[in-house]
């Protein structure tokens, strides 16, 4: 150190002598003053000694800052919890499942064909992605203490504990329980009632603090219906009305003592009682701005406003997290008793803070590219992960955006297979989305959004995903292992392995086949059905995927003439020329869009080949008549929720669908592409599943209503709705009033008809004139009704009017969820039923007595109606279902116990509608047919050609 430059003085171990003044003797007065100061100092010192130090409690419980010592220590303990990141709970290594109920006997499932859920050991990740290493294996499964204990061949029952239940799977397929990662079961209970509606907390746009568990109704019957479809675990999300909807909870669908539980509570249903992970729901896009947007009053009114709402909320949570971290750091550094305040905590932002700390798995409802991109930006700005984007209709278009999401693990896409067009943000979508996502190394997961779709059949969404090109193993993973991993339960759920939860399903057919139904369901090792109803089905044929089923169909090529060979089944009213019972395949010759020969057709095939007409060899070809969409809004609507694309409501006016017909829409293109070349559409009453006016029959492939043959029937039938919506019309405040009004109108029409009054030109298309045609039997009457008692009332009205006119009214019922209760009466009255939906799940009060099917009920409405001799058909309660008509017929066929032939099953979506209406059907000879590879009633069928009466064949 510099001694000369003004630094510190040099260090010396010897103190220098005191200055001279200190060595002088003090005066007396100065000494007295000194003594007085010393006394005062002593008094102050004594008082000071009686005070506690800054670090010591006043009385052991309160610090010098007046804070509770216990609460401070509790806060310090909270610090460690705040900084603790959950880990996926273990599976293997557990002795018991935490959900296991003591006293439940173990179970041995013998003779099963098992899908383990992962590839064989030694399979590379690249090969596994391609599906290599996956297979069905023959094995027995031993369940004990709520866990899968053994998966082995030929487990001897004698080696197991006394009292072990033995179930013979009889070689049928066995998988892990299905997981639905997007459901509102329990919070949106069915049948829907205002008093039970707890899906959304709509008091504010930002509500991360609410919890779905506080609204779950364990006794919601839909939970039992869902489970009957093999679903064992559901993620119960708040709704999407808010940008931040709140916390979600994963539950198992075993409720109360009938299902092997000790209590009936939402807490007892938790899939992970230890609550390792928490879950949250957020939503982008249309919903929040529609629900909360009030111009000049409150937002958001735009996607820009929504992004601000998100960022502002994350900012508040980030501040809380930082303040908490600062407090915890200080408390650790200086001691908790020296803190001047408690740990900052705010319940409003607690859950959002937990998200930012990585303790919550986030699921976000986002459809469109701008929504997805904005939310991915939020993840990077505020450093949090998204486990899955839900609905996610446009994720397949922008895989690179998903791969930019924070955390290096791109979100999965929780999607429907083919439900779209219901609002603007769902208008851009693709049934091939799952395949596109998979090919881009992303994860597709199929979900129900119950009750939007019936979660009982969420597996059907995965099956359709496979139909649209997703490899078999990936499709089955999309409702088992993929959602398990995204929920953080990848070590416990989704696979058939020792150490995994004993959530197991034995199926009556391949789980991805049309109509696949559980024979038995186990949750935590407990069988859920004492006497399950088992459908009569042949030994199941397992689906073996090949590359031909994992492709995306290209846009069709229009051809006037073409020849198809390799046709093994002809399922329409088509004459087969030549051949014999031993003939294994036929040919079909098409000229100018019409079938000119089906059979051996040797001369025609030779002539075609010399004329350079294309010859297409089919693999297991099937030729059928084309399908008819009945009861939907296709032709009158493009986007369900957009008024500008819709014909509009007809509550208090009677209109003709022909006058509002608008063709060349996405819905109609999709219909045509999947073999629906004809449609009969009526004006809607209040929504798409209600009707009021006369329906029009038209061709889905026509580009405008003036095109030749575009309209094959101007006024097919007269339609009214006698469901709860009928109470919205003027003059009919009740259902009884609506039924009475219809009776009065029909009797008035009968009176006019008797008087033989001349119809004025202005009245040719009036309601009264059409009703005169109804009562004289020349025009059918279609009533939209679900409730059995209102159907009975309609039958009485029919009888009352026929007694006056002595003419027969051709009546049909559309909807028909409870029609099975009056099937014999319908048959006696010769009234047909168009079921829409085919499999009702009691969404509304007037459908509450619907049959959900095996294993809960012996069949569904279609089975009861057919057994009673009622002419039945399958209609469309929503437009997106146009792609599924053939598969819906396949469900009726597969689960019908042999009562339907393939041809009669296809009649449910074609000829039966015309039969019950007494209308003429455009048939194969008029150029309406579909060519498939594979059975059109099965999941692996593919449309190869469609002709819709326009002189051209669309070949895929």
C-alpha cells in the first residue's frame, strides 16, 4: 500500500501515547457534568438491555415487525413448494395403485389378444415411428392391487391367490383404457339443463382461478355412457368462453359403490390422488371476443385485444412470481424472523404463477394460424409450455409454428377427425390433419369435447383418423399413449405393462373397426359391469395396416368413360351380366357417366381397351348406389354460425328450401367426395336440427340450381318441428299449443280440400296449399320430434285428420331419439323414422330416454325399430357428418346382430328415405353410384370413384 500518497496510515501493533490534553487533570465542574452524562447513559443502557434484539421475537410468537413467526415459517416452507417442479408419477415399482380400494379381489384375464401400446424391445425410434415393432400378442393379464402385475402367456390360475376372478377374453382384442383429453362431462351434464350448466365461468374473460372440480357432478349419467365406450380417463376442462378458463382435472370414470369405489365424490374420481400435476385450460379466437366484446365498453373485441388480455394476465402472474422469488431469496439469506412482510400471495394469480413455474400442464383451444402464432409468441415471451392445442384445425398447415413453442417440445394437436364448418375458425380444416401432423413429427390426439361429440365414441374419431391416412399404431396411440404422455401419466396409463394402472378394455372387434364395443371394462382392476350386454358378433378380424391405407387421397380426376375391374361385391339394385356363383370378380363399364355393364362384360371391356378408355384395377372393389343426406342444412348453409352464409331461421314464416338453395360450397364438395350425391334439405326453424317449410331434393355435385338435373324434386315434403324449440314461435308458447296448432292447420286444409276451392295463383306455394297436398296423401309430412310422448301426440293428430279426410297421411319422424318406446305404434301406423343422430346420447331433456347401446342397453333405437318392422333411415343432425354416412350405416350393420344385410344397411342412407316419403330416388341407372376399394361399411374402405348424375365420373 502507498504510504506517501494519502492512503491509509501505516498499520502498527503498538498504540501511540495519548495527546497532551488528555493527560491534563479535569476541573471539578467538568467532572460533575461527566458523571451526569454517565448516569444517563447507564439508565439508557439498562432500558436497552430489557428490549429484545431485532432478531428475537417479542414473546416468541411475533417478530419485532409484528409478524407471526409461525406464518413466516409456513411461508418459508411454501417457498420450497413454489420452486418444486413436479415429475411424472412412477408406474413400475409400485406395490399398490393409490386409488386401490382394499378388499377388491385380483383378476386374471385369459386368452386375450393384447395391444401393449409400445414396440418390441430393440426397435429404433425411427422404425417405431413407422409402426415397426408393433403387433398384437397372445397373452394373459393379471390385475392386482389396482395394477397390471403380469402380462404373460398361460398364467396358471392355480398360482394365483384364492378368490381371484377369472375372465375369458376368448381371443378378443384387449387394450389399455381409452383416454379422452378434452371433455366437459360432469360440468356440462346431460341432458342439458340450465341449472346444471357449469362449463364456463363467464363473470370475466380472465378466470385462471376457477376449477372444474368444483362443478363436476359425479352422478352425471353421461359419465356412465362414456365409460361404456371404453373410456376410463377424461380430462375435464372448463369451457372455451374465456381466454383463460381455469384449472382442469383428470378423472377416472368409476363413481361410487356400484363402480367399486367407497364414496361418490369428484375427489375420489381423481386419476392421480397425489395430484403431481395440475392442468389448465385457455382459449384463443372467436369465443372470447364474441362473449365479452362490447364496443366502447369492454374487450376483447378482436384477436389483438385477446393477445393483450393474455399478456396483461401473464404480466400480473410474472410480477407475483418475481416478488415471491425475491422474498424467498431474502428470507433464506437474512433469516425469516428478520422479514418485514409475509410471502406475497394472491389467490387470483396463484394458478397462473404455477403455470409459469412449470407446475401446470396447459391445454389451449386455438384454431387458426394467427391464434396459434400469437399464443406461441406468448409462450416464448413469458417462458411457459403448452401441452396441446385443442380443436387446432389449422395446426396441420403450420407445423413450423408449433415447433417454435417454448420448451423445445412442440404441442400436440387435440382434434376431431372430421367435424368442421360449424364456425368461421373451423371452416379451414382437413380430415387428413392427423396424417399431415404425424408426417411432420407432431402428435395428433383425437378428442370428443363432450358433449359436442359423444365421448362414448371418441375411439371412433381415432378410427376415422386411421381411415384418413394416420397409421394404425398412431391412430390407436392417439387415444391411449399420446394423451397419457401429455397428461404426465405416461408411466401409468395407456399401455398394457406391469406397473401400469389396471385400466383395461376387452373389445368385441378390432378397436378401430366400425362399431367396436367393449365386452368388459376394468378401472383400477375392478370390473365395471356385473352383467354387461354383449353383442352377437363373429370372431373379430384384426386390422393390419399397409401403406395403401396410410395415404392422403388426391383430388379426383373427371372422366366421362372408365372401366373398373376387380369388383367383388355389387351392393346396389344393379343387374349383373354373365358370370356365376363361382365368379370371383366383375367389371363395371362406365360411359358418359352412366353404368352400361356390370358383370363379366368381356366384349365391353375389350371395346373400352381398344378405345383407350382408362381401365382401373381395384383391390376388393365394391359398387354401390350413392348416398342421400337427409335433414341437414347442406345447400342452405356454408358456415353454421355465420349469418351471412346461412339461409336464416324460419320461426314464424313457412318457406320453400328451393327458393334459398345455394350450391358449390365446401360442405357439398365434401358430401360428393364421400359418395353423398343427393340431398333432401328443409328450411331450418331455429337451428340446424329443426325444420319448417318444404324440403328440396338436389344433386350435391351441381354448381348452381339451374344446372340440368340439379333439382330432382322441388318440394319433397312439408316439415314442422315439435321439439322444445317449437315454443319459440308466435302463438305456440307450449308444446301442447304447437301440437294443437298443427292439428288445426291440417283440419283447415282438409276443410278447404272438401270444398274443392280454386287455388289462386298467389297461393300455389302457400302453406295452406301444401297442407292440402299433405291431407290428400300426395305430399309427405315430416315432423322433427325426439320425445316419445310427442311422437304419440303426432300419431293421434294423424289419426284425427285421417278420420275427417278418409285419406292416408304419409308421416315420417325426423330425430326419433325416443322412438324405440313407441316402435310398435309407429309400425302399426306405417310411420317411418329417420334417426338423427343414429346413436342419441340424451343431449336434451326430450332425448333423455335414448338407448346408448351395449354394454349398457340391448341395442339402440335402430335395432328396436327394425325389429318392430318400422321403415328406418339415418339422417344428419349436423352438416359435417356428410363424410360419415356410409360408416354410420356400417355401425348399424356391425352391431345389428345379423338383422341387416350389407345391402339393407346401405339402404338406411339411401333408398329407405325415399320409401317412407313415397318419393322417387335417382338411382344407379341415372348415373348415381360409388366405387369403393374395400367394404364401404368398414373403416378401411376407400372411395375410388363417384358419379352424381351429371354425366361425369370423379375418379380418385
